[in-house]
């Protein structure tokens, strides 16, 4: 699932709402699905943005990087916020289809490697938690603009069982009843 971590590098008092274009933010994973939307929204609001680029080991090193970032931020008086996202849905403007979207659409795209991920999540927690891309980048910006925000936040708008998600996707994308029946089994 997607995650973007941001550092607030502007000095402020606790409880102050920033919301000014003088703030500078560093968005990690800025070339990813969420990161690209977050950078776009911040720039539209007049913020200065520093970005880091994701590489292939990004997902593998995310937890260690986050732990190190929290330690560094604490030692240097920097506010750090991490937002943990669930399965992200919505439009994208990255060069390729984001893995989150591939996972979400896997019940109707016949991509078994992505469907295994969705099935595993559903088996573990009994449903698929979802969030729209606009909601998640808006949550990031809200947390950036409120100086009392710190630590980790989970962002999800709803969940549904895999069978319900598959039926909704099949209905929305007009797939055959035969395929819909296969998804129920």
C-alpha cells in the first residue's frame, strides 16, 4: 500500500495552523501514486516542495527509513508525520498504473499476482480498507498545516469484503456474469 512521509521544516508554535506558502515540505516517494498527487496539491497551494524519488527497494526499506526519520526529526526539533494508507483508488498521472490500483482492480483484470495481495489482506482482516486519492492527499495536507499533528496516522474511508468489492467492480465495469460468478467463488 502507498505511504508518503513528510517533514515540516518550518518553525511554528504548537497548535498554530500553518497554511502559508512560506512553508517548505519534503515529500518522500514523490514519484509514486500518492506522492505525485501530494506534490501537485502542495505546489498548487503555493508551498515549496522538496522531493525524494522512490526506488525499487522503497517498499522493503520503508519501515526502517521511517524509524530513522522519526529519530532524526526528534533529535533535530523537526516535526515528522507519517500517514499510513490503505488501498488507494482514483485517477493517476504517473507513467505506469500504480500498484495500489492494480491490486484494487485485480478481481476484474485477471492479474493473479495482484489478486493474491488483495486476497491475503481480505483473509487477514476480513475486508479491504479503501481510501480515495483525493482524501488521502487532503489528509496529508491537513496534517501538514496543523502543527499539533505528530506521529503516525491511519487513513481509510471504508472497508468491504472482497466478494462485495469484486461485485461492485464487475458491475461498474460491465463485466460478464460468468466472470462475476467466478469472483464469488
